């Protein structure tokens, strides 16, 4: 099973990444705002169909560090 992440801003896909660390870097280098993160999986035997689930959000404030808001965990601040 291969998984990757789609990064969306205002409903538009802005990037894809293989790891959450890559997603953090993308959001940090992007315009301030809220970014939706989808985890996408290519399931074995699915004949190329992808399964996407809402992973959470990352918030890039005008000032301060990127904030990670996983859908199923407490709010976490991501380094400088």
C-alpha cells in the first residue's frame, strides 16, 4: 500500500507530498492561511482506485509557527 498527502488551500490542490514533514515544509513556504490535508492510499487489489481520508489541517498564521491540527489528535505546534 502506498500513501501520500494532498495539500489543499481554498478547495484547490496546491501540492502533494510523501510525508507529513514534507507537508509541513510546503505549508511553511506558502501564503498564510488554512490548509486541508488529505491522506491518499492506493490499496492493494483496488485496480488503481485511490482512497482519500481527511487527515487534518495546518494553519500558517501571518506571524508565528505553523500549527498542525490532526483530525484525531490534540492541537500541536510545529517548530519555527
